[in-house]
């Protein structure tokens, strides 16, 4: 008899994997084990609506307890797997789990700053619901907020902090914002847009220390010796994929758990999905941190475990809400060699189309959902928009679609 | 608590208690109604929460917003008069008994 599936990590990818196994008709036991105290929930609102008090914890949950119960998915919350072999696992609380199929959906942990003062009271991170709770409790009392890191999470939180009336400074080490994710055109837009909204942005500035008095944060020290006064610091310098368990099993890891297009790790009976994985991308191995990727890989991993055909590959997509600026991204821009701007960034409504060897590979759309969607549709259906016409913002993008050469 | 009734593509009807202030999408996903996928969690980025609002509730629900309209135009496979993205409908006392049909395919 099958001892079933163990899924380590109960978040976006793990919850999807469990649900998809049941949808595929798998009837063996499923244990979905998660270190956090909550049922799987959504992280995106932690730096958006939830941080602003627009949704509560119940609204974050992906599914209700009844959902898992009705499908025979056993969710073990507050349990951390500390020892792992291919057929059994032990948790920190001493529970032993046996299984014959294994999925790792362990995600990533926040990267901490390796500078003096990084552990001072008043230094925040943002990954789990408790982080957002702490930040939300502190923001109304903060007068000067420094956000370290100009990535999505940092900029979303900076926009939220502004609405609480704090003076906000974003410190970014690179020479542009969102450097890993978007083109310089989009970076430049966000720089100007945040500045227009009163956020101070310092580029090319490395943080060398966090200053404090009596254990409380009081400022952020930069490489040039400047000290920015702060009573609240949010560190948003990215995440580190969790690979400890994979390493215990001897799985190949390289900046994440290496998987193939079927979400298989280097041990073919073990699958992995979500933020913890590195997968083949258009321009070399790539680690994607997005809900869409976690969900899509979760579905693929379930199909692999259940022995079903691989579901159709989805076009990657992502969104980021920074105050009233809605960014929607379709496709993967890595490896592009040309960009075309559609519309006027000063109007805060525009799109950037990315091309590689003449073919459309991605779209960034700011407050332009139609362009985002047409881009997504084009990528899904093998269509393109000729680069020499894409800039004609007076014509709807969908009228410019043609078959890819 | 207001009730929201979901008509599934297999013809069955499920009435669920909804929290005021939650979206119709959240009401559906938390009750495990499979046809509402809601991949973006209500961020108006996926259109996988498409529903058809039954005629007698169209006025109470009101028309779609501009972005929602664009999303549905491009992303939903079978757009009808009652088409709405359920993440954009907020449950209120006035919507008690709201009946929506879940399309067989998302988006
Ligand atoms: C503030 C914030 C905003 C975001 N905004 C967006 C957005 O707008 N759009 C978007 O697409 N994406 C966004 N993301 C990214 C998105 O949330 C992640 O890509 C997604 O959560 C990845 O899911 P996952 O299941 O792979 O991993 P995770 O969500 O990291 O979950 C992994 C889980 O595994 C558990 N775990 C790890 N090790 C063990 C163990 N040994 N035993 C038991 N449990 C374990 C962890 O406790 C954790 O709960 C955001 C993320 C954050 C933090
Ligand atoms: S849930 Fe994604 S658009 Fe409604």
C-alpha cells in the first residue's frame, strides 16, 4: 500500500501541489507540512492591502480548513522538517512521517544585512504575516522610515509607509531601481514616480551599518559616511532559497534546488516547486519568485508525481502594486536585446515591450492592463507585435498582433 | 451573514455564508469552489475569477470598472452581459442572495 506523498512547505506552491494531486485523481494520503502556524496564505498582500489594513488574516488564506479536510489533505502547521530521507522525515517536534513520494516546496527566507546593527529593534523584514503585523503596528508611529533595497517588496512598502505620513527614504546599492526585473526605462519611470510622490530615493548607495541607541534603531549609515536618521528601517534586499533539506538528500543545488521542466530534481522521484527552485530559462537557469510560478510549477510537479502528462506551459506573469501604480509583467525579459516604449511614462500609463532576435519575449505594463493582456496572449499563442509598430500607442496593441515569423 | 449562491457548471448550486467586505472571489475560494481559480488573489491580473452574475442582480452589482472591463475583454473566453471578475464584487448586506454562475473554463 502506498504511504502517500509528503509535501514539505505549506504555502503557495505546496498548497497547489496538494490540490492538483487530488484533481488528478490521486487518492493516496497527502501530508502538507508547514513551519508556519497558519494554513497556506498569500504573501503579496503583506506589502500591499494587508499592510494598509484593507484585508485581514482570514482574507489572506488561500483555502479554508474545510477545503483540505474534504479532500483528505492533512495540513500539519507549526511543524518544521529537520531531517529528511527519500522515504521518511522527522520534524523538530519529534514527529516521524513516512511516505513514498516527496515534494519540496520550501520557498525562500529573507536575506539579512550582514552589517553591524542589523539586529537592532526597529529593523524590519517582510516575508511572513507576523512581519507585516509588526510593520503595520509600527508604521503609524514612525516619522522617518528608511527602506534598504529598491526591489518590489521595498518599493511597495515604501509606498505604503508614505500613506501613514512618514518621511520615506529608499536606499538602493545598484544604479537603478528594480534592476533585476525590468528594463532601465521602467526603472527610470519608478524612480521619477516615487520621487514625485515625495519618496527620497538614493541610488548607488551601499549600507555599511545600522546605527542605534539603547538597542533601538536611530539611523542608517552609508558607505560615504552619511547617516540617514531613521526610527524604522525595512530591509528588503531579496531572499535566499532554502536548500538545506535538499542538500541533506544530496539533490543538486545551484542558487536553488535544480529542477527540470517536469519539476523533477536530480533524484527523479523527488519533485520541487516554487521560490526554492532553479529551472531552465530562455537565457540559462533562472529562479523565479512569483505566485504564478509557484502555482504553475506546483501543478507540473503534481502531474509528474501522479504520472499524468505535463500541463501546458504557462506564460510567466507577475504584478506589483506600488500605491496607485499597477505594474503587470508578462513573459521573461532576461536575454532581451531590444526594447520598445509604448505611450508616455510621464502620463503614468505606458508599456515596455521586450524583444529577443526580433521576437516578442515580455511586456511590462504600468496602469495598462490591456497591453499586459495582449502581451500575455501573444506569448501564449505564438504571436508577436512587429517592433517597428509596437510604439504606436494610438493603436490598440491587439490590432498590431501578427503571427510570429 | 449575506448568502452568495454559486451555480456550478455541472448544474449544482451551492449557497455559502459570506463575510461582509470579502469579495465574491474570496468567498468562493475559501469554500473550495473549484471553478474560481483566482490565481492573482484579487489583484486584477489574472481574470481566472470570472463569473456570470444572474440578471436579477446585475443592477445591484453594478458595471465593471475600466481595468476590469479591459481584462475581461481580452482574457475571458465567453464574455456575457453578466460577466464580472468576482474579485471586484464586494459582499454587502444588499447583495444577500446574490447568485452567480461559474463558467466551465477560466479565464
Ligand atoms: C511581501 C511580499 C510581496 C510579494 N508580492 C508578490 C506579487 O505581488 N506578485 C507575485 O507574483 N509574487 C509576490 N511575492 C512572491 C510570492 O509570494 C512568492 O513567490 C510565493 O510565496 C512563493 O511560494 P512558495 O510556496 O514557493 O514559497 P514560500 O511562500 O516561501 O513558502 C515556503 C513555505 O515552506 C515552509 N518551510 C520551509 N522549510 C520548511 C521545513 N523544513 N519544514 C516545514 N516547512 C518549511 C516555510 O515556512 C514557508 O511557509 C511576494 C512576496 C512577498 C514576501
Ligand atoms: S483574482 Fe485575479 S483578476 Fe480576480
